[in-house]
């Protein structure tokens, strides 16, 4: 009997340590998404969409969830080498965690998973001039993330059919941090 209880106890301890119980994959509390964010990874099935000079290569500053279920995104893109501040209002679709917005075409994006205090991963589908591409975007509360989270993002890219060479670690480029008014400013010559 003692052996059985010991095995049960060890099983419970091991099961408790597996996975992150803070990860949310449905029934999102959008108010907890509000706040400051940093773009860490961008990935796309069409690599040109995340390369230098693309309007889709955006660097998130903040997300604001509103009572009417819409979101305001504040981010920066580099236009002619200059960081340009952008604001988008996104409208909730019929499903929780799914939004639409007009930006470089019609976009639908949804939350894949979130740990409210740490990171959020979006899946975006863009339709423009009868062409379609997909992106995965990893945002974090801090400018850099753990290797484990980077591995998780790479796994998701593989699941969504995005090749490893189409994953961009934007922690190694100018993310327009100096334009955030942040003490984390970096030289714009990082690229």
C-alpha cells in the first residue's frame, strides 16, 4: 500500500511539473492582454513579407483591449529607414481571440496561446489583391525570451507549415526601441 501511495505521489508531482499551466489557448481574457509588448519573432510562409522594408515587419509597442471587444495596436514599422508609429483598431470576429483589421490588405488574426504576464503568439492571415500569406508572431512582455519559448515558437511554425528559414528573430535587428521612449533604446544601425 505504501508503495502504491508513493507511486501515486510521484506521478502527481511529475504531472504537475509538465507543461506551463499558465498557458491559455481559449476563453481569453482580453483585458489581461492590454499593456506593453515587444516583437520577438516573425515568421511567414512568404518570407518577403517579414524582410527589411516590408510594411508587415512591425514592432509592437502596446495593445489596448476595449470594453467593446476591439483592440488598439500601437507599433512601429521602418519606412525609408525611419521608425514610423502606427495605430490600428482591430475588431473582434465572432470567435473569442479572433480579430480582423484592414492593413496592407484584409487581415484575420487569432491568438494561438498566451501567458498574460509573459508572451502571446498570434496567427495572421493576410488577403491582398487575390493573394494570401500567413504569419506567426511572438510578442513578449520583455524584449528577450527564454530558449524554451523560442523552441515552442519554432514548433508552432512547423505545425503551420512555415519553413525554419522563414523565421526571423527580430531581437537581432533594430526594433525601433528608441522610439518607444524606452530606456532599452538601441542604435538604429543594428541592421
